[in-house]
């Protein structure tokens, strides 16, 4: 499975109206009076809200990484992390019945890959552009919120240059991403670095194929592989409604 981790915006002074709808697992019953606890680096103290009789609650949330913990009697607790980016974002949340659980849920399986599309490397260089490090900051927030989570960082190059050189370059790029996370306070023992070189391009820009700089840049990316999922960690997608 592939998950796109959205680049975290700079911390704003305003906030975004965010709506939550809470249902049972089947989605055929709204859950009134479910408690939603919101916490994060820019929410202090934490915010507690409850759903109404239609299973809906809303509040204004700053545009930074936020952890949402959802609780309702008779249902398993649910946790996910997101970053608001616009007004009226709407999140649908489905809770499992606690009587049906035999073990805590962990929907992110080992091997899940997060593609960091917005970490850019200049051609032939391994340094991360500081203006484009938002996704690494978002990843650091997630690693901070889930201290048991461990990851593998794999960097990819474009196909220009020799395969041997590109392998060495991708090794340096993975180490560069790891160093950035360590600077943000993440234990280096939680991060394993790997290199793919030019072996897995995402388009047809192979050797001797004429491509634009943007097409080459599309192949220069870092991927995060979940090696040990955090207990209760989930990735949820925005509702279309």
C-alpha cells in the first residue's frame, strides 16, 4: 500500500474549521456523544469536543500536525494524525465494537510505504533544500507522537550518471534525511537507511531518453517504509462529503 504524506504547512496564526463525523464500523449508525481529544505541538492545552445527536462535531484547529483520539463507550478507541489545510475539512471516523476485538488494531501493516514527494534534491546533490523539508517535519511529528514506530528511509535518484554513482548518491540522500530527523529530536536507532539508486524510476526517463528537469526530479524522492507499526496507529483519508 502507498500513502501520500502531505507537506506540512508553516504554522499559521489562524485556524481551520474542521468537522468530524463518527459512525460504527459498518457506517450505518451515527455515534452521538463520542469524545474527540485533539492534541499537538500547537494545541496547548488539549481540546476535548463531543459529537452531537447526528454524530457530528466541529472546531477550529491550527494548521499543524494534530493527533485526534476518539472514544465512545462500547467501541475501540481510534487514533489518527492529520494536518488541517483548509476550512470545512471533513473527516469520517468508523469505530469498531469493543466486544469483537481480540487484539488492539494496527491498520498500518509492516511494509507500508509513505512516499515523500515534496522532498526535493538538486541534481547531483544530497543536501535537502530547507524550504522543501516540510514533509520531514511532518514525519518527525508522527515519530514523536508514536514513540514505538520505526522506519526505513530509501532514497531514489534519476537515471543520469552511472548506476554505481547513483547508488552512492542515494545512500547519501537517505543519510541526509535521517540526519534531518535526528536534528528534530528523533532517536537515530529508530531509522534505518537504504538506497535504491536509479533502479526504480517512476516514469520512462531511462538512460538516453530525453526528459525535462521536472520529469527527472519526479524520480528523485525519498520513501519511508514502516518497519514496526505503532500500536493503534492509523491513516485516515478525508471524506468527500
